């Protein structure tokens, strides 16, 4: 039980620390005339991370997830159908 609590505390501490760093960078970009590339990179990186989906689940538990190799089987079967419909008896068309 102690390891779970420690991990949760560390995770929340990291989130708070990175959040504070992002707000510092955003405030410097807005308020300080000489703010540079470091502040811009931190602010842009934090904004980019906010675009990541936070509702992801493992593929095995996702509703409607495709089984491994399903697309490969679909493409190979479609290729076989195309060969047959183009005169797959081995004779040249024409």
C-alpha cells in the first residue's frame, strides 16, 4: 500500500511542478519584453502535451479494437481477389 501512495504522490508532484514551469514560461512570454526561446519552447511544449488524448486504454480493453494481424489478412485476401478477377488462370489478358 505504501508504494502505491508514494507513486501517486510523486506523480502529483511532477504534474504540479511541470504545471508551475509552464505557467512561469507563459507569464514570462506575456510580461517580460526580453523573453526568449527557452520560455517559448516550454510554453509550446506544454500546450502540445495538452493535445494528447488522456482517455486512452490498452488495445486489448478498447471497444471495437482490431485483433493483431487483421489488416494484414484483409489486404492479402483483397490481393488474391484482384488476381482472380484479372484472369488469375495464368493466361495473359488481351
